[in-house]
């Protein structure tokens, strides 16, 4: 009895050389052919490098859980930014770190006129001008003595959303005045984008953009970042009350839609690899640029396995960041930025 299937079997394709299975194989035959028909293209222009700069250091301090990453002094930060710009990387995001003695309950040192935030941003802006997009993480966890991303209500022990948002708005203006092109609020506070946009516009910075950490999950993959940023939540608490539940996907789309409605110029999904489904859904939902943060734990796992000879580290890094781009990200924040730029720009 003849088959009712409309799809020929693989064995029958020898008589039909144009059949798609054979066609696909023909297009994989050489490196040049594969480049020619590649559906996703990762380039240096897709990369943003996260950088740490610490107050009070005399020399850069390597981060043991993030091989190749350091807490910079301002002079070493400027040197690194110039190196990255020379590789063609279009953007960096700065995470300023205060002295331990400057931390307090409200993270007041973040917006200090003489603090590390202003000094680092001004130094980078003076060094690179408009040749590099300078992004500033807008959060308080590095500056609070309790380690939360905002101001904790002493009565409830929970982060006070509205009080925190006021501080974010103040910090955003300081960052814009110091030269930040993009303010990146990462605390996942309700209304943070609207407050920052209003503060920037009202202070004479209407052209400063906002990149919202719109879908930031309470992930277990941030450990090395917290080593780099010297952040520990006192009492062993967590951020599950304000960051997203890893079990939820539709919630992320609502968060993103709210941030865009409040004036976000770009939105971010964090982490990247374990939330590729969210990246893809966000890409379908919005027309603004979509970023994804390939976070410290994702980076550190590749480095650790490569050090043991279990994987080809550079090849895995390239594959992972390409996957994030394939899922729909317009650009990727990654600690691999410098390494990948050397490969992609060769």
C-alpha cells in the first residue's frame, strides 16, 4: 500500500537532489558556505563589558571566582576601557564599589558628589569621549551595609520600594551629570523607570537613555558577581521579594511591558542562558532594543571547566553568546567581551 505521507523518506532523497535535507547538508560543506548562510551573526558591536572599580585600591585586585576580571583602580579602569575601545567594543557598564567604611543603611555614598561613582564615570568619559557608550548600573546594594538593593524598612525588614526609588532617581542624575550615556536601574523596584526618566528630564538630561533590568531573576548564578562587588546580605537574606521567581515566564513579559510604558529606551533579561525562552518572548513583545546579561556564574562555569581541560573554553564562550543573540538579544553584557572581541575582530 502506498505511503500517505507527504514527506519522502531520507533514502528516497538520492533521486531528488533538490530535496531540503540534502540541500541543508550541501550548505554546510565548507566554512565559507557556512558563513555565507549563517542565520545569526555575532560581532564585536554586540558586546558590552561589565567593569568593577573600587575606591581605596592602590593596585587592581583580581576576583578569584571570575578569572580574568579585577576590581580596578580608576587609572587601571581607564586603561582597560581604552583597551576595549581599541578592540571595537561599543559599550561598557560600570559597577563602582565604595570603601567598606562608607557603606550605610541608605547607600548614601552612591550619589556622593565626591564619591567613586562620579569620579569613575568622569574619568572614563574624559578618556574615551563619545567613542564608547558608558552605562552606569543604578542600584544601591554595593553601597548599603545590609546588602539589599534598596532601603530597608526597619519595621518590616523589607525593602521600602518608594523610598528606594527616590534614591535611584537622585543617583541617576549624579550618573548622568558625570557623563553616563545610559542609566541602568537593576533593583527591580516598581516605578523605578518612571522616576528616573522624570528626574533626568527635569534635571536637564533628556537625552540620557534608560536601560531597564526589566526581567531580572532571583538567580543562583550571581555568586561570583557578589564576590566582585563585595556584597553580602546581612543575616543570610535574599532578594526573592523583589526579583523575579525563576519559575515564572509570563510575569517577565508584564514587567517588561510596564518598563517600556514608563519610558525605558531598552530592556534587559538577566541571566541570559537559563532564560533564553524569556529573551525570545521579550523580543517578540517589544520593539525597543533587548539586552541580555550573561552573568558571572555563567562565565565562571565555563572558565572553571576550561581550566580542568573538560571543554574548549573560547569555543564554548562563542557558542553561548551566539545562542543569546540567536534568541533575540540585540546586545549582550558579558565578561567574555574582551576575549570575544579579540577573536571576532581578527
